[in-house]
C-alpha cells in the first residue's frame, strides 16, 4: 500500500539507464530475445501485443518522470488490484487489516480493456533476421485465449507436441531424427486477449532451419489428420493435473493462481473448474482445433542466423 500512495521515484534517471542496458542485453544483443521480439512484431499488426513489455529503446529514452507517475496512478490503484490471502487466517481481522492499509487510497478510475482487435491472418508471414549466432527458428499460430474451449484444447496440444522428453516434437526432432538440439513450445505473450501458440527450435549442425521447419509441420499435420490415442490424451491430462497440483502445493502458489485467474480470466473459479473442463475433451476436439488454427495461412515463421535475406 505504501508503494501505491508514496512512490517517490527519486532514482528515476538512474533506473532508466538500468532498463536501457537490460533491453540491450535481453533483446538487442541476445539472439533468442531478438527472435521473440521480431516474432511478436511480425505476427501482430495492430494489437499492443506486438510491443515488447520492456518497451522499444525509443520509448525508454523518451520516458519522463511525470509520465511514469501518471502510469503508476492509473494502473497501480485499488480499482485495478486483486488481493488473495491464503492460509490460516481470520476473515474479519484480515478485512480490517486490508481496510487499514488500503482504505484511504484513492480507488482510481477503472482501466478500460484494450479495444483493438487483431484482424484474422489471411496468409503466412515470414521474416529472417541477419545475426551472427547459431540458427534459430520460431513458428507461431494465432489462437483464442482463456476461458474459451479452444484454449483448453491448446493446453492438451501443448503437452502432446512439446512438453517433456516424451512429447512428439522432442521425440521426433531431437531424439529420433536428431535434426534439432532443442525444441520448446508455449503460449505468448499474454492471456487476457487472443494470443499465440509458439514453437521454437534450434537446428543441430549440420541440419538447417528448413529441415527443422519441415519436420515440425509434418507433426502438426499429423495432429490434424490422425486421432490422438486415448492413452496419449490421458497422459497429457495427467501432466496438466500434476503440474497444477505441484504449483498449488503451497499457499503462495494458490494465492498467485487465484489473483491471476481473477485478473486475467475475470473469475477465480476458473482454477476450480479447469480439470473438469479438460477431462471433457477428446481426440476429435484436438483434431478440430488443429485443423482450424494450426494452418499455413495462420502461421508466422521467423528465423535467425547469418544466412538468408531479411524480409
């Protein structure tokens, strides 16, 4: 509460230089950061998701102390805050405590959601980044976000394709064909608005990004063409359940998830209903979502390396 009311920002100019250096280190001179930043800027044309969280260098350089104070006042306010308290607590005492520390703070003005809607992608996008580093490939597909049914299906798809050493992409690209040194999958950059399903891979020398891309596409097409076995589907469900239970083991994890789902999905009960909703999905759901969203027209491919023409 003290940060909400009494933020001084006396080291603003020093910290601005720190953030500039962080941006150089994490994005401008880091191949993975540069790849990710270009992926977002290529996949999104109008939605703010195309902008990096840390900002562009020109944003940081031109940021003023007054703009920062205005930002804090607008977003770090009670009206935009979710508090979760977990543990052996007395509800009455706890509410009194919250009132004592937050009750006299100006509630602020409700923050309106982003009104910009990213238009549907009508064709594949490609970009190559010339950079002196080992080749990298990043492939992304636009997708719905929570609490849509498709987002639950993408959680299963993510487990099947890219999570762990028994996943299809790791088994095929890294272990069997040895085309890639590493492969990873995730959703990005946020979850409040429709986002991206991302597949990253690093080719294993002497293989190329083209070979790796072809192998990834083959696995995606297989997912859209062939039903996932019930055994593989149940394994994916179990991994999702286990990961969530592991995260919820402590009070801190539970509090974090309650605040996350309340602020992002608009309802903390998403946490309670998640496993039940995932259990209702079947192989047909996986194929249907793969056919609708994991398509060439909905695909963005960004590569990085010393060869190729920057597009």
